[in-house]
C-alpha cells in the first residue's frame, strides 16, 4: 500500500547573484540547511533526486556532502526540474524503496535572456538563427493572445509585478527587495510587448532543497511536518500553446498546467476553493495571470478584477506568490520549483514572518511551468490540521 | 529546384521551408496521411494520431495575424543577423493563422506596435534579416500586413 509522505526539512540558498560562489556550492548549502531543519545527517538519506540547468550535474553534490553511496539521480526538466525531483523522491518513499529522501535544485545562469540551441529541443537551426527561439517571445505571444481573448488590459500586467515586488520587500531571502510603484513598472522599457522589463523575471542563482520521509515517522524529525497530498508532473498535449513551437495546431488543446492541476486536485481530494495559499509560475506577469485560471483559481478573464480588489494579496482570498515569486526572486531554473515548495511549507508552519498569510493556512499549492511544455503541481497540507 | 532557379534566389536561412510559384513564395509543411493534421516545418510523424506517413503540404502565402510581439533586444547566439547592440533593429514576431488553421510563427516586417493588430490580413514575403561575416545578405520568410492602397508600405 502506498505510504503518505511528509516534508520534514527545507533549506534555501538565497537567490540572486553571488560572484565567486558556484551553483553547486549554493546547492550544497541548501541541502545542509534542509538536513539541519530535519535534524538529520546526509548519511541517513537513502535516495536523492536533483538537477541544475547551467551549473553541472547535481550528483556532484556528493563530493561536498559526503560519499555515502546514496542513489542520486540527476534530473534535467527545465523549469520543472525541482518539481520533477520532488515527485520522484515522493514516488520512491511511497513505494517503500526509501525511508528518507532529498530533492535538490540549484543553478547559476549567465546574465541576460536564455539562449537555447534548437537541436537540443528537436528543432531545426533556422528557428534560432532567424531570431524566433526566445522564451520571452513565447510568453509575450501567449499573453498578447490571452489578453485579446479574455479582455485583460495592461493594468493587470502592472499589478502582478507590483504585488510581486511588494511581497519581495517583505522577504529577507528575496533577490529584489525594493517595492516598485505603478508608473515605474508601466513605463519600464519594452522587452517583448506587451511585457516590459519589470514584468519579466531574470535568470539568477540560488539553491533549494527539501527533505522528505514517510508521514508516519515524520514527527520524529520535525515538530511541524507538511504532508504531501499530491505531486503531479504532466507534459504538453497535441495542440497546446507551448514555448519553442514554430507552429501551433489549428485546434488548441489545454495546457499541461490544466491537466497537472486537475490530476493533483483529484489525487488530493480537494478543490481550488480549499487552497489557502498558492505559488503560481510567474516567469512574467502574463504567465501568472494565465496560470491563475489554468490552475482553476478563477475563470478566464476574471483575473483583472481579482488583482484590482486585492484578492491576490497576502491578506486576500487568493494569496499568490507571497515570497515575491520568480519576479522578485529571479529564476535559477533548477532551484525555482523547490523555492515555491519551501515558501508554502513556511506559510503552513506559520513561520513566514512579515509575509505570513493570516488565519493559520492549512492547504497550500505550488505550480511550475517550463520549456518545452511541462508543468508540475503539488498540494501540501499542515499535519494535524 | 534547378540550378537556373537557385542562381536567382537570395541566400535563405531555411530554403526547405519556402517554395516559389511564379515568383511568389509559399510555406512548405506536411500533412498527416491519416488524420489530415498540418505541420510546419514538415514533421516526421503526427503528434495527434501517431501516424508516421506524412505528405508535403503547401500552406499558402496569406493568413491572419493571430498574436504578435516586438523583439526589442538583440538575441544571443544562435541568432546570426550579424548585428551588434549598437546597430540592432527591433523586429516584429507573430503567429499567422493560415487557411488550413495552422498558426505559423514568423518574423514580421513591421516593428511598430501601433501598426499591428490581431486579426489583420498578412502576406508572406522573403526579406533579408542580416548579413554573413562575409557581408552577404541572409533572407528568411516574413509576413507583412496587406495594405489596401499601394504606397502605404510599412517597410522601415
């Protein structure tokens, strides 16, 4: 019978820019912090999954943490690397193959936009050579079409960014801790219209790690274990509107976020209305808006009103990206999904400091989306609630 | 394509994507022999019905603008326009819905947000987007708004 799984330790290496510190060192720091939180040592870990996009093999962390013979599997799943690592550790513990596991992600990207190579993604060279293979273009094209179909205006794009930086200013671990006013965001330089400079997150550096074990023994390791109610990864479907697509099918299909989200709610036996605090992939303002509806938290087109009336603020009905999200934290691709999980754990433990969601939240939700069309969703619950 | 024809054609980044009929370019993709789904560029198999029998398909040279953006910063490699930060010219990018319903991603000849609107009629063209290190112009497929009156061209 499948076992219930709990998170018993979380550890973060702050996101940002850290000259002279390798991505791997940041990953090792995160694992050590997570183990400390779980009151465990590395030699007790029986399985590890981890990844980075630009900072080397995650397995190399063993050289820092200890050569204990632990099965350590490298994960390379773009922005969903952390979510995929987490889902894999959970599967290992559920199956009984391991009692204690670690999921870790870290990264260190060069400055500026990503420059993927077409052949690595099954595409032809001309697609990159002629200037069509940019993730920022995709987010802009998807946002532009979404705004057209659902009556969203630029006001909503500005408000997402404004809230992200407002929350970031409350988070001592955020990269960007300065609030930005409406005008500063609305008039920032265009990157890929309708998206502007402060509506995009930046590639960054950082590390994030989570320690898990079977729920029945969780309290031995941490006084406030967080139960994993669902952890789901889904890839794109024929016809869904994804990044790195030289063409889109005539008939549009739902995004992998929609199928991942539905499967996660089903697995957890709860609905969007039960969630008290949520992390939604905000690579850019437009993505967060789209993801609010794709994850079932509102109807398409309803977002602008929710952003305006304060529903998505820390004290609102749908507190989104309470730590500032990708916009205020930047995106070290390998670590980003686990940062989301860590923020939700801190919120559910009641340890989120100045950004704590009031009312002792019980259920939390995380969602990542990345190239070439992969989404990971978790639903987490405060134990003993 | 015979030698006589290639001699008159510009250097293309993607010659296999573009066919010429009486001097007019059109986009070449493929169609699933089983379910009829259309692909661009030509695909080895159908991701909808999983059939692997595909036939070439001419997608045409006109469509409707389905979404758009402006590329406002110089892309890193593998972009090969040869431009630098100093002489970079922003360019439009869009998805153009072709008669079969497929939406093709393309550069746009217009980079002015005031002149682009979802739903506008677009026509295919072949235009230079950069130069090789040796100074030879490199061309690719580009869509331009169809202007009603001649002389109202949007080329900047």
